């Protein structure tokens, strides 16, 4: 397909003839079909937003099935119905209250909406919507790089419409709002987080005026739901270098609006000329280290949370220096509260993060040759199948600029891993289940449900972890009979 492209920015206006390459042939045919459908019902139509942006950034191939958004001057629902008919699909969802429609086609999400203009009241994100032109629709976009569109109309099929210089901003690797940033962010404060997210994902900078407006308007984030905030935050966390997004959020005061505990990590105290590292920037180093080796969102959250309770546990001890005793346990106890406030899940994912935060100091305490097998068993027992992720977090936590120190710590962790492998081969303690179950304890000892059953189970567990008996059924059963009288007396 030959595409004629007309670029009309704020400072440039010229015509160039190009052939778009790299488009999926399926998309190519789809655009022709949508063009014919729009012509049939007499409505202009355009491809808008992310698909167009990602084409010029060579990012379409990064998505298995990129979403495609269409704007039409007229009814988006009417166009979607005509397109669905021509595609021969019944996968059409209509949202009359929003004037939008969605088609699922070969795994691709196709969105249709009528061109509109919006106005907002200060205390609400719900806009007053009116029908508009394609120019009105582009003005309401968040950033210039998202305000690009391709015409699919017969008279100018393939024309690029770029009224705000989005192509130039892509070349300059810049995030900028199409209108005055105060107006753009006042209309929808979530766009401030989206600016940080796009800058992080794309490796772009934020235009200085846009960045200043983010700082001045940070408190406007209060009208945004935690669900929307954390969705953008998780996209930042899952980017290749998440620290760059957190730096933006911190420096614009956005982070403090919803995650003050993380901001509290910032700062360095000095006593007797002894200082400690800045735990905010250290946390971001740990997060980047984890991001280099794992795409597990919740392991990345464990990196964010691992030192979260250092500020209230910080003490200066003469002769020793700065200490943060108990920050691991306190951080673990904070995890549920912080997850609940941010709207993060409180299921097994939260428990996983809480566990890693609580245990992140334990492996370094096991580096001594003299450490007992029981200490190794207890760590394996508590970490279960998450032990490998815990060791990943521990290695990421080594952020010293002293190469010799880093090598020494990493070598120590290698030693701990070997010790754990030896003990695990012998005792099989990952995701440990008691060899003798509660029902069997009640049956064999003629006990009723109650605390005595728990005491027997706990005694068997301790005996296995201490190495008094092997992790085997017969040994556990014999131990149960041997100690039952003494345990039940207590």
C-alpha cells in the first residue's frame, strides 16, 4: 500500500511521499475494510493514538496483538456495526453511555469512538462530552506523540495528521502536552502519571514546562482512584529501568501524594561525621537490579518494600554507627496496610511480598561456616518455593560501589545456596507439610480438636527443624508417641 503523508506541526508544514513498511498485512487489509465501511455510511475515519505512535517508534513488533483505535466524525457505534458486519464477526460490544464500541478480531482489540470535545469541572474526572471534529479529538489527547492520526478516507488515504509536532517530539525523545500542560493536567490529573510512565517506557525526557506543571499540580492527583494510580505505577515498575520513572515521580512530588512511606526513605543523617546511605536511592538501585534479571512484578514490589520500615527503626549507636534493627519484621507488617491503601491485591501476591520483605536479611546471617543446619532448615521451611526469589532479592540488595565488597557478599551468598542445596537434598523442606497430619494425631492419641493438637504438631515440626528426627513419617510418628505425655502436661 502506498501512503501519502502530510505532516503539519506547530513549526513545520511540508509534504512527503512514503511507503509505510512493516505493517502486518492483516492490519493493512483491515484499514482498507474500515475505510470502505466509513465511506459507505458517509463518515470520515482515522486511526489514532498508540498504534500510530508505535509505528514510528518501531514498537509495533513488541506487542503480539497491538490495539487499534479508530475515531470517526459521527457515530462510533454505527461505524463499528458496519465494520463487524463486513468482518463477519459477532464479537461486537456496544457501550451506548460512552458512545463507543469494541470488536475483538483475530485477537486484536478494535475500539471505535466518535470524535468529541470535552470539558471538565475542577473536582471531577468525568467530562462533559460533545460531538466534535477530528481536530477537537486531537486537542483532548494527553501528549503530542499520542495525538497523531492516519486518515483512512478515500481522498487522502494514509495522510498523517500531526497538528502538534508529535513526530518532531519523537525525534527529540520528548514528552510534551499538545495544549498548555496546566489545562491538560487539570482536565485529567492521571495524565501526570502517564507522562512519567511514557517517559520511563520509551526512555524519553519530559518537556520542562510539562514537568513544572506536574510539580505545581501534584495535589490534583487526589481526585484519581487508587486503582488508576496503581495501574500506571505498575507499568512504570515493569519498565526496563523503573528507577527513572520513580525519579520523575519523586522530583515532581507526585510520589508523595500516594506513597509517602517511600519518600520518607530519602535523606541522609550525619552523627559524629558518620553517615548512612540514602535509602531511597538505594531502593531504586535494588529495584533496577531485580528488573535486570526478573520480570516478576511482585518480586519487583518486594525490592521496593524491602527497606520501607528503615526510617522509624533508624538509630545511632556510639561505637557501632547507624542501625536499623527490626526493619525487616516491621516492613513485613506494613506490607498489608500499604497494599490495601494502594489498591494492590491482598491475596497470595501480597503474602509473597510480605514474606520476602520479612526474610530478606536472613541469608546474610547464614554465611558463617559454623552456622547450624537447623538455621538453614528454618530458612528453607519459611521461604518454601520462594527461596530462589529471596536469593535474587538478596543479591540485588548489594549496591556498594566497592567492587571487592560486592564480590565478597556475592561469594557468601553462593556459599549459602550450596548449604541450602545440601540440606534440601537431605531433608526436603521446601513447602514442608508435617509427616503426621492433625486428623491422624487426634485419631491415634484420642484427642478432640483444640490447642493440644497444635502443640503436638509444633513439637514434631521443631524436632525436624532442629535435626532431632528425620523428615519422615515413621520417625515423626514414633516421636509423637514419645513426647505426647510431656507436651500434653504443659
